[in-house]
C-alpha cells in the first residue's frame, strides 16, 4: 500500500456510501482527515444510504448530486 505522505501532489474527490463495507468507510474518513490535516485540496461527500458503487447503483437525488460534483471537480482540476 502507498503511504499517505507520498500522495500529497493531487487533489482528491472522496465520495462515500455510508452503507459500504465498514473498513472502507473507516479508511475513507481517515483519508479525508489526513487531507484536512495536511491542507491538501479535496472534496468529501457522503451518501447516507449508499452502498459500495452507489454512484452506479442508486438513482436518487443524493447520488445525482455527488455525480454532478464529481463532474465539476474534473472540470476544475483537469482543465
């Protein structure tokens, strides 16, 4: 596994389904906390009822909101 400190050079989008595997939820929240602590650019969004792959499996308002923000994130950082 790559250490967090070696990943400092890119912005991150962290989209998390809170009904994902508990270890994934824990790791995602820790990763976001590390980004915050290190002052790294990131966006963190949660889907309260989303499971793993919620962006492809859930057709609801929150999933659409997160997907829309991902597109904006790409436009901002890949332009």
